[in-house]
C-alpha cells in the first residue's frame, strides 16, 4: 500500500502496459557499465574533436599537390563540428544515435585516407581507425562493437591499397592494430565493469549504483530535470534464508530482479544495493511518479516489500539523497512494512500551512457520539475525536489527505499530540457537564506514531496533564497496522493496556487479520467497517459475517461498535444481531464540543431519532 491510503493496482494491466520496455538487467550484463549518456557523449565527442583538429593541422602542413586537399579539410572540419555538438548536447541524445556517430567517423577517416595529397599522410590518418575501435569496444555490446571494428578493418584493408605505390598488404598492420586495440579495450572495460555488477542478479551493485547516481546528479544539475531515488527492502527475507535455505533466498532475489528489470525503461537504473535491499534511480521523475512506479513494482511480485522514496534537489550530494530515501524506508518498516513512504525533499504549501497551524494550535477537533443500541433511545456512551481543518492552500483536502501530508513531512507526531491533548481536555469538559453518562473518548492513532518507542509514555503524560482517566480512553488502530506486527507498535499497545487504556481495531474486516487472530491481538474493542453496515438493506438478508463477528466477539469478551449506521432499519438489524454500540449519521454527525454539549443538554444525553424516548432521571448540568 501507499502509506497511508493504499493504491489498488492491477498487476496484469501494469505488465501489459509497460512490460515491453525492455530488460534492464540483460542490458547491464551485456554492455559496459561505462555506457551512460554522459560518458559516451564526452568520449566520442573528444575522439571527434581530436581527430578533426589533427586532420586540419596535417592537411594544412603536409606537402604535396593541392589535389583533394579541400575534401580532406572538409572531412576534418565536419569531424570537429560533430565533436563539439556531442560535447554540448550529446547527453540528451538516445543511446542508439551513438552507433551512427561511430559509423560516420569510420566513413570520414576512409575519405581522408583516400583523398589525402601524399601517401605518408594517408598512412598516418589510417591510425584514426583505432579511435573507432576504442569507442565501439568501450560502449557497445560485443556483437555490435565487433561489427563496427570489422567495418573499420575492412575499409582500412581496401582504401590503403588504392593509393598509388602501396601494395595490397599495406593495410594489414593498421587493420591488425585496430582489431587488437579494440579487443583489448573491450576485454579490459568489461573486466572493470564486472566490479560494478552483482554476480547473483546481474544488476548494478552498490559501487555501480553510486557511480550511476553521481552521473545522474551531474546530468540533473545541467538539464534541471527531476531525479528520484527509491530504496526497496524485501520484508522478512531473513526468514526465507532461515527456513528454506540460502538457495531459496537467492532464487527469490533473482526472481524479483528479473520481474522488476522487465518493467523499467532503459534510463531507469535498478541495483541490488546490498543483501535484500534494491535501489532504483529514476531520472526525469517526480516524487509522485516515483511513488506510483514503486507501487506498480511492489504489485508485480508476491514478496512483501517496504519502500522509501525521495527526490533530489539542486546542490544535494548522492549520499544525502540515499540517506533520505533510507529514512523513508525505515519509516515504512516501522509503520508495519509492506508499504511505500515518501521522505520528501520539498515542502508543499499545504505542509507549510499545516506546520504553522499546528504551532498555533489552529486545528479543530469535532466529536461524533457513540450510542448504546442495547439501551435504545440513542443514549450517548462515548465520542470519537475527528480532526477538522480548512486549508487555504488546498481547500478540498480530506482528513485522509491531511494525515498523509503530516506523515510525509514528519509532522504526524506533533499533530497526534495536539489532537489527543485537545480531545482529552474537551472530553473532561463533557464528562464534567454530563456526570451521569460515564463517557469514553475514542482517538485515532497513526501507524507511524504508534511505532515510535516513546509513544506509550507520551500518551501517559498527556493523560496526567489533562486529568482524563486512562480507563476512559480508547485508542483506535487500523486492522492492517495491528496485523503488520511491528514489534515496537505491539509493545506500545501492551504497555498502554497495562496502564488502563483500551485498544480498538478500527475498520475491522478490511485488513489482513482473520477472525481467529482476534484472541491474540492486543485489543478490547472491534469497530466493524461501515461497508458491512451499508450492506444491510431491507430487500436482502444481513451479511452473515456480521453475525459471526457479533458471536465471536461475545465469546472473546470484546465490545463491538458498528460504524456508518445511517438508517433505523440498519440500527434495528444490528440490535437484533447483538451489537451493543453504534455510531453514524443516523444518530449524529460530528460537532465541535460546544455544539455537542448543547445538543446533549437539549436532548437529555441522547442523540438521533430516539433522543426524546427516555428522559427519566435526567439532570442537566453546566
């Protein structure tokens, strides 16, 4: 999932959509690690400039008749101009264009050898075929490199004997030198490149990735295009090695590398950064595009993955970029694994405004009543605290979007503390006004905050400072966050329960837990997701799972709250099934604490259609 708010992606549609981009891993294995746009353009451009400049000098000073001297000078000038253009604009050119540049160089050398005014100069110019061989051997896969070298040798063997006074074998030595230099350069280049390649997967290793990262930063600095970096960790990979053996673990790594490599464009560099961690370099990519691609890659494999995403800003080093992505990866694992977390390099206007609002305490907390179904009449027995805020930077932002921004920009701890502190203070005010109700306060908890080691102590400190009793506080945690089994999160929940705080599993039925695991999870209350309640209609039977949940929770001594109750019929069915508590628009929307106090006073501590049903013993206070 994308943290928070998951993206539901179709693996099949994704593979069909971009699976034809090519196998990055095969390309890395076959070609030199030096074959980057920057290195290729600079090297080829330097060869062209050197050859063109030397050609012009030799043409100007060499003795002999005028003859075809202008033709040779023209070829040298063309080479010089092409070299300058490559040095200036080469990094922006597609990889395949460089094959054309090498072929053109071979033709220009042949023209110069053929047309040079004297024989000694012609033999001298034939040495430029070595430039062709070096360039091809440095950057092209072996079959294509050998094709360029063979063409240069063939033209050398043909053109020199066409000169008057040169025998048929005059081209053997320059052609042989061209072949020898090309083969040696190719072998040495590939031997050096192997130091940048991970033997198991064929991907770049950490050394090779760091080289590619530095090159990408140079390109981004010059082109002012975006650059994103992703670190992906295979969740619980050590268990594969421990239980199935290292051979099985190696097979998993190879399968993941193969799958992901086929889904990446040539310019997107995938590396095995170390152990079970992969790194992905995405030139010309925004943070949001990187998140989407990361989710697609995660969806393409069956192995659970945690990912940290970030982007480069001008002036930042490669090590800083990797460190920030690593922070995102750490936060993803702390939040329960199997998710993507953005550690953004830039502050959105919404994040800046939210930071200021938190500092000023300019956020609202509204409260939605939780009512007793068993007692009837809409009697309020608790409230859920809900964050409300109107942003001028993004007026249509939802609460889920607000939480996502807070988690992305490391504001969630301050936001959670503000909401909990405000809610406890308001709940104390409610309880003082309605002493007869014995209200509970339900507050949602972020998975990232729950995974912090000091969270339980911070909650305890807020309870002590506000005076709200621990046994009247309910912390709501989503089912997926509990099921993720983050050791720190689970430990915090156990500590809080030992101190009297109750734990509710929110949105139950939408995550990963089975009903059989309810007995082992640190929980006291189940909040059934509103999608199950919405399925209760007068024209069809109630969903069977609701009855199962009600029966099992009773046997496990767990309270159950039905969320999203909107009709009297739904309330009746839930009451018949044995549900004791409910909340939803049928009873009340969320309100500021002052409005809620007024409504409860006016309706004798009850909300909804049954608010006037029972007034016995009611004594309004405050």
